[in-house]
C-alpha cells in the first residue's frame, strides 16, 4: 500500500489508537476483484496481505462467493492465514473448517440464506446450531436484518 500511487488497488489505510491498550493500530480496506481470475491478474493484493502473516479475518455479507470454486484462492488464503475467523453464514462454508484444526462457536439463529441465495443452505450448519443452543446475537448482522434472525460463527484455530 502506497498512498497517492497510481496503478495499484484502490484502498484506504486507517490509523487509530486502541482505547483500552493505547496501542497504535492500522486497518486497511480495499476494493478489488477477489475471484480466482482477479487474483491471478493482480497478485499484488494477496502478496500485500501475506506480509502480515497469520491474523484474524472478518467476513460479513460475503454473497456466499466462497461457496463457489471460482473463489477457492481467497477462501484457501483466508483459511491458511487466519487464527480467528468471524463471519456470518455467507462467508466460508462449514465444510472447509476441518474439526481437527478449528473450534467453532455459534451465536444467534441459523434460518438459512435469504431467498436470493437459498441454494447455499447448509443442513449441517442448521444441525450444529440446533445442537449447540447458541446464545442470542442481539444485533442485526449479515443479510438477515432482524436481530432475532442473524447469526455469527467464530472459528478459532487450535
């Protein structure tokens, strides 16, 4: 990321101070094509991300893109470079979280995708939500705007 340079990926760098610790923090926000083809034609984005090493990832209202094979590169990158993933059900599908590597915690309610994405319903996720009796989320999150219908999945690497 080089501010003011042309030819790169459009993005914003936000520097801030953590109120609790007083530590300086930096957050980056980019607009880029994360499809396999987009990453292949512009590999600089993942190279930039890779230099940060392992960290936390946040996925919200991800259009179920990582359910598709055309988004395998970004899905695998996130899984390989995250020790924590916070997402709704539209992020990385449950089947990619190997139970030998990941512990999953659930919050809210899983009603399945909204009508537009109904083909991405995850029966196993429905089963896990029912078995775990998760605490309410209490906020609207993702595609389901009613806070009583929203869900959150927290995946922690072992």
